[in-house]
């Protein structure tokens, strides 16, 4: 199994992929609270078949935890960080993230 990456904003091409389900934890900065951003994350995560949650943090960021296939989690990460994803509420200035093996303790996708 490849080493799990530390928090980063860049997503270099990775030659090896993780086996089995993965857990993506992302911290989204910008104007992302009070604008329907968590709802948008939930809708996209459910569309991709991911389990997890999106929650407001006291420092103004939104934390997103998603589990599923690496391909689907990367797609969600791309949507979070894309300059102009269609109809995404708010304004994202930065996304940091971390990869880990899935804990398999999540069902559905919640807004917290």
C-alpha cells in the first residue's frame, strides 16, 4: 500500500492507488458558511455514492469527510476546488486535504 499523503493543496499525479475504500478529509476556506455550501457538498457526495459529512468549523472553514472509492473521492475533491463549478454556492479560496484508509463508520451523507 502506498504511503498516505499529508495535508496539501496540490494534487500531484499518483502512480499507485490505495486498495479498497478511502477516506478524504478536506478543509475548505473562503466564503463557505451561510451560503448553502454544505448542502451543495452533500448533494454532490450523494451523486457520487459517497458517505460522510460536511460541517462548519468555528474558524469559518467547512470540513468535509467522505468515504468511498478513491476515484469518486478525487472527483468530489476536484469539485470542491474547481474555480467555477456550476452552481456552487459561496467562494472557495483554498482547499487542504488528507487521505487515509476508510474507517467504514459512516452511512449516508450529513450536514452538521
